[in-house]
């Protein structure tokens, strides 16, 4: 651990212009990174430079700008492929976000491969974006939807997975890191068990790709989805990684320009991967911006990012545990106690509604999230109405955790 | 902070008016805010076309609960037509503050419950 490269959040903070601003006269402590992250100057400049000097539509015009824009867009794809260790760039598809990536699989692979009586396995800790598309698919084709249960400590119950895998399961899909519990699921183990049972696997990496080294070859998953905006990139661009051999067999998702090879009056044939799944003019500049985000994160080093967030999570868990009336949701074990836990810490404060807590903290310049975090079934499973959530990234500091704690104490005095 | 959690808002939160439920109410309606899980229910009895009794129940933040409490005081004795005419601005007026687009959903939830209840009354 101590041989690894460490990062200095104070130095990195200076790369993010927005973090220099004040909120209500206090320095901003941005602790809502699981919702979206801020953008470094390098990403903002990449967008700016692209629009200033290279912008045109891609894969179409025979002119200099179109060539340059196409090259920049495709270079971004290579950066994404390298970032997630995708063995083949044809498996890297730009989508709008993780939600659209998951919907792409549900609408194309799902409708072609899941039929009446088949089972789709999700977990009790899914974000709505990795639950609702499967509810719709199951209802439409007459398939069953089963949920891997979680333990009271907030970890997946793998025995429950094994029981479900005895059924006619076509797909297992799960979040790599829970956006509420901070649980890091044993992805490789789950993928291996699902494959052994003959199921395909989609990993929702929206909360993992931005925070820990991502490796689709190591995971051995069939599909992986994530959003650019949660990892220093612009909004409007996300990624679906899929095994090219599966993507080849899948029918198209959205149709129109860009995704076709030949179009006759009555029918059309499809473009090669990955463009077969990129209908219409994509988010070109945003993809270029995402490429710049990949460069930025790679330069910092994802192992350093992960180590830093584990440290902050550990510190936050320690501080919150000392506070009367504060209950932390999710696995109690901090990393040094043997349990991996991402930098997502959801909690409740006795007799203070999370909204009021978030409002009180906002007044102190501390930005957190309050509510159901798009995970209503999980909150119901845990018997919670709503929670407050602090989530960290590479630019957060221990001092900001202290300000969170101070802000909670202030709110406890107010309400 | 002082702006949002003014003393009269905190007072309604700490000492809610007309809290509870009514059996055989003429209007009973409950809605939730799916983003945060807040729930507000209103039970209203009418006599001669006016609100003769009203209770609210539910769970939520200071803003949604205080709004519900204030709304019950506001509508007591009012006619159905007067209830229908209540606008978002009236609710902000009762609160004495203007809420941003996110927090407005908390403050306006009780009013939405009232309007939904009135719609159902007309349909029945």
C-alpha cells in the first residue's frame, strides 16, 4: 500500500476552477461526487479548443475540419478503451450516459435473447437506471425478475445469488459499487458464477469506473456501462462496453444516420461496430472532453485515486461513528479493517430530515445529497425513508470531512 | 439559513397545527415526492361547502411539514372554489420565502395534495 503513488488533493483541487468558488460566503466543499463530479481545467480547455479549432460533423465531410473532428472523436474512443482495458475498440460505444448504455442492452440484446419464462437477475442495491429497464423488459417478454438479496450489513448475499442461478437465468446485472451503501461488490466472483450458470453479465460501473482501476478483461463481463460526467468528463456522454461478438449479433438500438451501411427504399444494412450503435450525430465535443478526462485521471493514477478515497471514507466513518444520533448506512468495515468500501457514505441524523440537513450544510458551503439517491427499493429494504450522502473524489480533503462533521453538529443544534 | 428556517416555519414544524387524520372525510388524499420519499396526506370535512375540519399527516422535511401545517390553518373555513384558486405563490406567501426549483417540490407538496383531492372530489 505504502509503495503506491499517492495523490495530494490540495494540489489537484487547483486543477478544478469551480472548487475555488464560495457558497454562502464559505469555501465550497463539494461532497456530492456520486451524483456528478466537477471538471478539471484540462477538460474544459479540451472542449473549448475543440470548438475553437476543430469542430465539424464526423465520419461525413471530406474536408479538413471533418477529418480533424473525426480523428479527435475516434482518439477519445481509444483513450476510453485503454482506460477500461478493452481488448478491442469495436466494443466501446459512446452513449449519452450509463442509463442509455443499459437501455441499449435491454432493448437490443434483451429483446433478442430473453423470452417467456427466462429469468433476469438484479440485486436489491441497484440504482433505478439498472432496475427499471429490466422491469420493462421482463414485463414485455414475460420473463421473471429476481433480486439478489443483501445482508443487513449491506453486502450482497452470494448464497442468494447461487440459489437464483439455479433457475433459467439469461442475464445477471449488478452495480459494481453501490451509490448508497458504498459497498464494493465482488465483481469477478459474481461474473464467474453467472457465467458458470450460462448467464450473460452486465456490470453497472457508474460508481466504480470513476474511482477504481477498471479492467473489463479482468472482470470478464459481457457488458459494462458508465457515465462520463461522474469521472471529470462532460455531461451528455457515456460508454457501453460490450463483447464485440455479442454486439455483432445484436439488432441496432436507435436508427438513422451514421449507423447504416446501405439504405434502400425498403430496408437498410448496418454499419460496422462500434458505429452500428451510434445513430445520429453523437456528442462529439463531449466525447473529446471525456478523452481529456481519461488522460487527467490516468496521469493522477487510478490506484492513487482509489487509495485516497478509501482513506477519506475511513476517516469519515470514524468521525461519524463518534457522533450521537448519527447512523451510517452500509458496511461498517473501513478498508483497514478488511472491508473494501468506496468513498460513498450515506447516513441519517436522528430527528433531522436529510433535506434539512443538506440545507443546513449548504449554508456552511458543504454540498451533499439528500433523498433516495435513485434507489427506492434499497431504502425500502433498509426501512429508511431517505438518507443524506457524502461522496468523495480525488480533490476532497480530511479538512472537508471535518467541515461536514461540524455542519452536522450545527444542524443538530438548530433543529 | 436564517432565511429558510425562519422562526415561524420552525414553529409550525415543532408544533404542527391540525395534525392527525379524520374518519369519513369528504376529501382524503395522499401524495409522495418520489425524489425524497416525503409523504403528505390531507383529510378534509366540508360543511355547507366550506372546510369545517382539516387534518394533515405524513412525514418529511421541515419545509414540507411546515407547509402542510400552514395550509391547514389557511384553508379552514374556505369554500371549495377558494381552495381551487390557491396558487403556488400563495403557499410561498404563507411560508414568507421563495424556494428554489428543487426545494419548491417540498414546499408545494401539501398544495398538490389539496388540488389532487379537489380533482378527485369533482370526479366522484
